[in-house]
């Protein structure tokens, strides 16, 4: 996608020479829709975590469900990070959900060695055992896509 964005003027001229009209604004729309999908996934993961927590209070064997919801939260966060990288930013909704998700991950006892920090108006997550760091700054999607 990035390569296409860098060369879209040149590519547009090539397409037009063959009488093919391409609307490159669709790329912006794809990025915005991916951010929406990511936000929906984060909302769903948070909802599932809350439902699982409610059931834990009613059941006597919550350990398997805790590990499952912890993994789901982490996967949702990883997906959000990939979308952030692809789209070049998040909108306000995605930023808020990312912070909520990061807080849930940080307070989850099944994620040992995980550090979640608010850094320079963004979020950084470090997973000690895997030496993995994900960081992004909070910014408005429209300004980053323009």
C-alpha cells in the first residue's frame, strides 16, 4: 500500500494513457474501514472479557476461561497495532479502545512480564519474555491519511 501511495501519480498517468480511470481515494476509504474493523474487534474482545469475568464470579472453574480471554485480548491488541501501522493512525474511537484494551491486558494476571505504558500521548507495550515492543502515538486518522 505504501509503495502504491508513493507512486500513485505516476501510476495514474500510466492507467490514463490506457484509458483506465482509477480513483485512488479508495485507499483512504480502505484504511478508514480497517480502523473501523479493528475498533469493532477491540469492542468485541472487551465485551467477551467482561462477560467471561461475570461468569467467573458465578462458576468455580474460571482458570481456562481466564487464559482464553487473556489470549483474545492480546490478539485483538496485536491486530489493532497492525491496522495502526497499515492505516498510518487511529481515530478517536480506536485510540480510546486501544487504551482500554491495554489496561485490561496490563491488569490481567495471565500476562506476566507485560508492561503497558502511556508514552508521549500514545501507548507502548513490552512483552518481557519475547522481547517484543509495540508502540504507537495517539493521532487522528484523518490527519495521518491526508
